[in-house]
């Protein structure tokens, strides 16, 4: 172990020296530490995000060589991620850090990014506070506040008078709850109660029974994308909440395009807000979904795939004319000035906050050509993170 660490350090110094005199640049790849959940119940995050990253690399073939150093966060596991990121920086000597499916993992990595001056590109984690934790962090995904506040306003203007909130009990859930309440309250709605459910393995039945008794017009929900959404929708139907006249509103994490078919027809009619739908109508999304399907048959691109794709395209643009060792300050400044036509619509990074500005769509689950999809029918343009 000691030998390989010393050897890595030697190689690092040698690379910098050669780059300094303008030699061997082509031979030095840019190393990106990619930290994602590749195993466990959230393994789909790793698959979708990495697929998006690799698609961007494949489409950019011919530029500077990129080496992905993949590490498995296993899920929301800040202690594991802290260790992995330390190793990536010290032993593997990566130039950039990227990935981060979960907020606690991004927060654990932030001080290391600052101390080591490593640009850190967020490809999913979505609580507002993350980008304030290091000047080297830039986000290409979304924030829960960004998508929840517009949905609150939309609900109040569309006949919903009382709402009960149900969110995962950690920072993204708290953000979603606060932002929905603000949007809904400002437009005249009343939040009549709420519950925060455990992040890991929540059991929804008791909460759903309680909601049935309270009988609000609607529930606003956020749970992390994946199997929890399917469990929630199933319990919702088992307890007859639709039949009781209660509507389920949620962030698009709950109707994630990658797993929406597992929700079944019970999801039809559900209203959600999010920044990307597989069914988004644009030439950029038609090209993206066609390329994605060709590269990864049987997997439907979701919002995480798009974040991986856009984040990697932005990284490539930021490093393209830096032939030697990357300058972290120059790299982060460029990432923070990104403007792209994304499969989700136009996106830009706010240089002041290094957070993403994008369109937020209101969508309805429908079956179109045999597939369950999120059909966008209303939108809010250039939404900044309202949590800052
Ligand atoms: C997060 O931990 O920030 C997170 C995880 C899953 C989501 C959204 C946000 O679907």
C-alpha cells in the first residue's frame, strides 16, 4: 500500500513537470473520481448517472483522454464517502470529483474538495445548502426547493385548498417541505399537517392511514427516487386514498422515468414537478433518448442520466484547452459559467452560487403508446434555487 502511494505521488510530480515544459500532455489523462451508489437499493442511481457520463464521453471522442476512477458509495453513507474521497485525492490523485447521489455524501466530501482544491461536480444530490459548503462545488442536477416551490403555487391555483406533507426525514425532504409550504402558502393554500418518514426503509401504512383520517385535498410527497416511490403509491392505493378523493402531488423523484413502469396504472393522473421528463418534446431530447437507448438497450433515461450527461459535457468544455495539469480555479470558474442546451431544456449555472438555473415543469402521468410517462403541461422558466 505504502509503495503504491509513493509511486502515485512520484508519477503525479512527474506529470506536472513534463506538462510544465510542454511534453507528454497527450499521455496524461484527466482523472475524475466518480463516487456513486453502484450497489444496494440505490444502485440504479449509479447506473443512470454513469450511463449519462459515458454517453457524453463517447460523443466527444478524440479530445483529451479521461480516466474515470469509480467508487461505490453504497447509498447514503457519509462515513464511507469521506474515506473514499480522501483516497481518491491522496492515493489516486484525481483532478476532479464527480457524482454524489445523496446529500449527506456530498456534505461529507465538501471539506475535502476545499482543502485539496478539487472541483466537485454534483450529479444528483439536491438539498440547497450543498453548493454553499465549498467554493469548488458546482451542481448540474436540481434542488428540491427549486421544483417544490413552483408546485405549491400551481396546486393553490388549481383548486387544492388543504395539503398534508410527507417527506423523507433528511435535508432534501426538509427543503421540499419548506419550499412547497412557501409556494402553496403564498398563493393562499393551507398546510394542515405533515410527517417526516425515515430515509431508510420507511413503512408507509401508518402514515397513509393517518392522512386518510385527516382528509386533506392533497398530499405533497418527496421520497428519494427508486423503490420507495413504488411502495408509497402501492400503499396509497391499498388504503383507498384516491377513492377517498385525496390527490397525490410529488416531486418527480417519485415518478422517476427509469422505474415509472413499476408504479403501474395506479400512478396515472399523478401530478409532479421536475426538471426532466423522458417525454420532453425537443430535438435535443429526441437525439439524447435515441442515443441513450442505442447505447443502453432496455434502460429508460431519467433525470439522473441527464445530470450525468450535462455535467460531463460541461467538464469536457471546461478542460478542453488545459493541456497540462488542470488549474482548479480556472476549471471551477468555467464550470460556473456553463450554459447548455440540455435534453431537459436550456440550463445555465449561476456564477454567483454555482447552482443550476433551469425550467421546472408540471407533469401528469399518462400512458402514451403503451408506456407510462410524465407528460409536461405547464412550466416555469429559468427557476433559480429559491433556497438561497
Ligand atoms: C439527495 O440525497 O440529495 C437526493 C437523493 C435522491 C433524490 C433526490 C435527492 O431523488
